[in-house]
């Protein structure tokens, strides 16, 4: 079997043959009159009229039969589910002996071609284009993977996503669903009166979340800056100070942390902020939004996610943070010491980062063990103040905060707050976070003096909420990186 280099060399020779007779191998324009989808959709009318049409697309298969060659042509359009190609036939008696031989000598599977001809139905009932003329649109210098198997290696599929899409229509369908998902969310929020905004990606202080940021250097200002770790949380709150009532942003954010099925470093996030609303109003809106987006994207509210059967249409439960941890670990987080929590984490087999480890991280790791048990859907409520430095304290119990998480299929799939708008309280919490950071906790938040100053000008009661593309991945029942169009991969050595 020829090597890739040998196959490429052969195709380069064919490219020279094209150029030698004055053919453009990469013309800028095509005379296409119909997409494959439109040709198939209007097939009866077009075939009956005997009118010439022009199709364009990639050759996906080529098979000879006497003085004729059959082609499968794909252009990326879709007619009906499972139908994404059209057959074409090139006959020697239609394009001439020289024209036919030239096609056989120069054109390969994977080339993009333009085909002019008339539609008809073969004796076997196959909808086909009878080619009367052809031209090259783009000569492929490398072959496609083997026809029936495509790419088999998972890493190679992600590295060469464009080839994976060619051979797996379900990947293309996933990408289209992803677009519907975010557009449905945008549509829902706009209908509810939210204004879409854009906030800085580069920040002097990475705020709005507990996460390790990426650092880069700003040459013009000669200073280090951070890629944002939240979807403009502290900026959108400034807009609440400025008098906006409802804002949201959908964009990319970056966290320099570990990779697994549920976490990536570069991903899409949505956050909204709603003045004069609290967590209870936020939970009602979020439940409605999840149902709207799921129905719009997938046409159902029922999902099989891993070992869980999740029905977003049933009653959403409320899960108390401390009670849930106590249920699954027998640890009372308000009374247990740090050594006791560490001992329990070790007993449970939880692997955790010991650098900068403290009571807050211990509680968070206990919770992350417990959430894997919850089918949902529902909301996690009554989180301790220690793990929620930006949320407003409960008016009934100052040791817990007005924060909620969407929980189903064993994971957190959305995070909301009654936002902290007391500047003195916020400054104190930033100070405590900075102390933890100084002791080695790289995920603790930095003190943001400018944001505290903005709060001192007054921010109304506000509900904030955010979710990432993890939600889409869960509804697809796939790892996050499989649900990105292109994901970051370590270069091959």
C-alpha cells in the first residue's frame, strides 16, 4: 500500500497535469445553481424539466462501470436525516473520450468539483445527475481516511476534527445543535428583557470566581494581565451600579486548571445579572430557561445521562448543602475539624490538591463527592459562607449564603446568587480571600479595590447566574471536549 507521502506526490503530479492544459485547480468562483439538498428536494420537478443544473461538492466515492464512472457528491447541505449526498454519473459518450479519460487521470476522491448536467432516476431508483461538463474547484493533495472506517483513534479524531465531521454526520449534527443551544438561550433572555453586553477578556485582576487564571503580557502597557475566569461578573455588576436592570453575556472564558470529562480550560459561558431580583426569582427563571433551551435544542425534556434518567419536566427539588453532605458522609461541616474532614476524604478515596489546603477546600471536596449521588433536577441551596465569598448572607442565618446551583446527573450545571452588594462586607471577604491566597491557595480571589469602590456608589439587590457548555455536554451525554468544535490538543512530537 502506498504511503501518504507517495499518494501526495501522485496528486501533485495530477495537479501539474491540470495546470498544463490551462485548468484552474483552485478557482475563486463556481457557477453552482443548486445545493445537493435543493436538488433532491425539487428532484421531480427538475428531472421532468430536463433543465441543466450545476452542482458543486466533494467526491466521496468513485466507482467505474464500463464507459461510465459513478460518483457520490457531498456539499454540506442536508435534505432529510441520513440523506446528505447525491449520485452523479460521468459517461464517455456525454463528455467525450478525451474528457472522460482526463477525468479518470486527474480527479480523485476528496477533490471538490463542479458538475453540470440533467437529473434523472436510474433503473435501480437512484436519484442521479448525468454529467455533461465538469471542472475542478479544489484539488485535494491528501486522501481521505479509509472510506468505511474513517478515523478510529479518539485523539486523532479530535486533532483532525474536520475529517471526523466528514465521516460522521452525527458530529455535524452535534455542532448544529450546539449553535441552536446558545441561540435558544440568547433568544430566551432577550425575550425576558435582558440586554446582551460584552465585557473585557483581559483583566488586571482575575475576579468573579475561585479559579487559577492564565497570565499573559500586555506589550503596549508593559504589564501582566489575566484572561478572564468569569463571564464579566464584576463588570456586569458595575452595570447594575450604572443603572442597567438586566444584562447577560455569552462568550469564552479561561481557567488554567485540570482537564477531565467535565472541565476544560477554554470554554463558552453565559452569565446574567438581574437587578431587584433575589435567588428565589432567579431559580424560577432558570428552571424556565433550562426547559426552554432543552426543548428548543433537543425536542424533549427527558435525557439519559450516564447512569441517570433525568426529566427536566418533573418537579425540581431543593437540596440543603449541609444536610446532603451529612447524609452521604456523616460529617457535620459546621462542627467537624479540618483533620476530621481530611480523614473522611481519605476514607472516601477522594483525591484532592493538598497545596494550600484549608477548611474551605475540605468542605468543597466533601460536597463534590456527594453531588455525584444526585439525579435531580433540582437546586442546591444554603451553602456555607466560607465557600461562597461573593454571595449575600442569609438574613436568617449569617453562616450561609443566598446561593443556588442547578443539580442533576451528579453534577453542578449552573450557579446563581443573590449578589453581595454591601461594600464593607465585600471588602472584608476580599481581605479574607487574599489571606488564603497569600498562604498558597491559588484559587482564592484577589482583593479588587476598584470593584469595592464601585459598590460604594450603590448597587441594587441583584440576582446573578451562570452556566457553561458543560450543560450542553451533559444533555448530549458526552465529554466536554467531544462537544467542542475544536478543542486544544498537545502538539504531536
